């Protein structure tokens, strides 16, 4: 990642969220900030020719997954608030927009965006350019994982470890080492009862059919070519067992069938997610 620039994958995810606002009806995930956060130039180009940025046969599936994982995370956040969650930590926040359309009062939910300091500096410049105000409920926690742990970065930002917290971690686990992913999950598992996390992950290549493996390899080659290779993949059953062993009392895995049944059932446009990624929800 270049200084003061987000990762290419973070920018691409933001473009997918914005494209979903224009191309899909009904929307799975309504995000009125999405078209602003991507910048004036990209926003104008996307609104003029939305299909131009969605030319690959895989694009609708990827767009659907980006929308579904954001919707699912925020649905589970709402459930968490009903059981006492009062802090929301967005890991690898990138150009996430929740904090700027947060429906909860400041005294109900405090939001922490965790990301590399360079990405956060770039994002804050983008927010200023779009005249998007920083809400009082938001705290940026710039964490360089080569120099500090997640716990250190959050505590330095004023995070209160003894309070019930919900974490979202989207579009990130495949880019980290297995050890780093498990270390962060163990940290979340140490939170007070009622805390939880939603994260997505790539299926282990050994579980894929030949057709799935072909699609997997094509995407893997692309992300590697832009300097952001995949490193970590999971078997859903083994991952669920690992989460329970860490101390999560509840873990539910959502694959293609579960996601499509929940968010894309009976759509006339055929929009649906593919089969390479899953979304996990785990609660302490």
C-alpha cells in the first residue's frame, strides 16, 4: 500500500458498494454515502456508465457479496446492540461508510475505525473533499500491525476493553497470515459476554470443484498482480471448531445457499453471491 493511498482492494470494494446503489433494484444494502466516498471523478464516471466498471462475468457475484457482507454485518450489529453492545470496531475499515450514516445516538454506540495510518490519512482527505463531517461518535485507531498489536492500537485510541463490543472484519482475512487472523480472533474472544464478530473468508482451495477452482485461480492471479496476494483460507467446519475452542459460545457459518436465501431470494434480476467466500458470525 502506498502512503496516503488505500489498498487497491479497499478502493474496489467501495466501487462495488457504489455500483450496487445504481445497478440493483431492490438494493440489498442501502448506502447513501457510497457514491460520495469514492471521489468526484469516480462517482461521475460510475453514474454516467455504471456497467463500464462491471464488465467481468464475475462482477455481479462480487458486487452481490460485497453488498451482502456489509448488510449482514450491520444486521448483526443491530442484534448486538439489543444485547448490550456499546462499542463497534470496524477492522480494516478502508472506505467503510457506517460511521457517517450511523443511526444510533452517540451515547448508545461508539465507533472505532481500525486501519493502517496511511489509509486513514487518505480517507480523511477524501471525506474533507466530499464535505462529509466526522461524527463525534467516531474514533480513528491507526494501527500498523508490523509495530503494534490490535489491543495496543485500540487502547491507545480510548477503547474500553471491559465493555461489550461488536467487531466487523470484511474483505481482509485472506490477505493476512493464518497466525495473524487467529491472533485477532482470540483477542475478540476475550471480550465480555455478548460481544461478537462478523468476518468473511475464502474457502480452502482443496474444497473447491474444478469450476470453482478455475474462478478462484483467476481472481487470485489478479490480486497477486496488483501486489495484494491471498495467503489464508479456511475449511468452514474446522474454523467453527477453532472459534468454539477460543471461547466463542455461538458460531454460525453462512455459505452461498444461506446468503442467497437470506438476501437474494425471489429476485427478478438474478443477482446472487457466488461460492468462493463465506461469512462467519461468532458471539462470545
